C-alpha cells in the first residue's frame, strides 16, 4: 500500500470531507480524490462512503487501522533518526464518560508532560468502545469487552461500582408504607445505551416505565441526582462524601452493579503506545480490584 494514499484515507475520515482533508494535507481536493481512488483500485474495493461525513467501509476500516499504525510508527522512526521533520502526533483513545470524569483524570496530568503526543479522546459507552478499535478510529480503548479485538491485547483494569442514589427529598416524596414507589419516582438515564437503571428496576420486579429524564453528561447526571430531578445509578468514585453528608441517600444498601473495565490497545512495538498503556494502568488503581 502507498503511504500517501493511506494518509489521505485517514485525513478524509478524520475531517469528514475531501475538502477538509485537502486543507489538512495541504493539497487540492482533486489530489485527495485521486489518492483515494488509487487506494480503492489497489484494494479492489470501495473504502470510503461518500457522504457527509465520509465514513469507512469494512475494507476502509481495515486500511484505516493500517494507516494509523503507519503514522504512529513513522513518527517514532523519525524521532529515533533525529529527523528535523519529527512532529507531534495525535493519539486517538476511546473512553467512557464516567471513567473520564473520575479515575482517568490523573492520566491527563501525565499527558500534559508529553511533548511528542496530543490526545484525541473519543467518548463512547464502555459496551461499544471496542467498535472504534475495529473501525480503526482509535489506538486504544477503555472497554467492558474482555475479548481482544483482532490485533489488540486486552488488560483488566478493575471494576467501577455503581449504586442507586437519590436526593433525600425525592426519596421521601415517593416512599409509601410498603417502600419506594419505583414506577412513579422519576429516573435518570445517560443515553439510549445506558441500561443500568432498567436492570436495577427489573431486579426489583418493576415492569412499568417511570418518568425518565435523559442527561447525557457524567457530571450533569450526578448533579441532577443531587438536585432531585430523578434517581440514578451513580459511580461510587464520583459522589465522594455525598452519602456521609446527607446530600444523597442509597436507595438499596444491598444493591450495586460492578462494571469490569479493560484496556485494549494495538499490539505494536511503540514507545508512545506503551507509555499510554502504562499511564492508563496507573490511573486505574482507583478502581475496585
């Protein structure tokens, strides 16, 4: 495969259009189109869906993984050779919102000292982040998927514990003589992929659907629970002393849900990737073993 063709593919997918990719590569849109066509001719398949934004086909995803690997290794080779053309390279990483708001933060402090790398964080649910690895969008991912993506290695990080919590006033409003009225008490949901609350309700025999608020921000989700907008499954790491201070109450002292997290990254001999993996593992010490 021609490296310039692969670089054009990565630029088109990252930027979303041929025109934006041309600006990034400092060439004309026609030149970008010619490189993609040449890549498709070499592969014998269409690699880019011409839409807005542009997305890779299955064949394109395989080539995109190769393109990112080449870019990473090329940057390290230039650095090893002391090339004047050495440049800061972007490191795309997938991480779920709750991790980014809690245990992942120390990694950002470490990354602040990396002069050869920038972080390109993709926020994705832990049950779906491994898909970004398969597509070639990221070099590494925090995921709940134990099975390594082809060409990747998986390392267990630990478990995030979620507990059912509500503001005391909300709980009081919906507590009856026989306990909490789960079908009436409003509930929070992070997004359509979030099934933690539904699983909890099912375990309590609740078949109906209570009033549901969608709050697609980790920090705002916990703030909404504190404000009494609804109850929700919150990460223990994120609520701090709220239970001790009385700002939040546990709705069931025996119930919790542990999400086991793994770090998956490509199996490349890369100093940057090894450094990133080591930083992820250090940050994850806050998780339950």
